[in-house]
């Protein structure tokens, strides 16, 4: 999992820098325990928060697939180019999203929470493989560059949306 963080951090998502340091320190036994979420799962009763949690879940899936594609060297060059361009466009929105979800799920411990802490609070997977189903990793990696161009992955636009059209394909 550290490799996913390292890849994301290398591409500019500043909110994960602290998470890498925390994982390193936790592995060495020198860090305080990870923050404990005060809220778990999805906020079905709060549509605006639920929309943000869903966007985070999609972003988490993109990061997991990206990492798996690079790990297995499947379509790596095209995946790398597409991910870098997508990530550059989405980084400010993702950082704002992570900060909001930190506050929602961790309250006073928000400053200590990282991407993976939020993923755990939401109950998200730590690997892409269960989500692939009948689709091979090779096929998923081959289609990732085109998928990242679709409106469903324009998280900046979705976060600016006021009326829930965030998850409709256009």
C-alpha cells in the first residue's frame, strides 16, 4: 500500500505526504497509533457528503488501478501519461475533498488522518483485484487512459456541481 501513496505523492497530492511519513513511523513503531474515526461508512442521510464520499471512492479506485497497472507493467507508459495529466487537473479538488472528509470522519483528529485512514473509515478495499470482477487487469489497464477522460472522473467539475449531476455520464 505504501507504493500507492508514494506514486500519488510523487504526482503532487500534498495530503498524502503526511500519510507516507505516518506509515513509515508506524512501521518503525515510533509513531502514535493511527487516528480513530468518529464516523464510519457512507453518510446516506447527507446527500452532499455522500456525493463527496462517492467521489473519494472513485478516486481511491483510480489510485489502486493505476498502482496495479504500474506494478505489473501493463500499458504502463500510456497509463502513466494519462494518470499524470488527470491527476494534475484533479489535485486541487482531491486535496479539498480529502480535507473535508478528514474533518467529517475524524473530527478533532483530522490533522492526523490521511488518505488511507479515510479509505478505512469508508470501508474501501486496499487492492483493486476484488473490484475487477470478470475484467482482467490487462483490460482494465488498457482502458484506464480513455476512462480518465470521461466526465465521471472530472472530480473538480463534480465538486462544483450543485444538483447531484455529478455521477451522470454525458
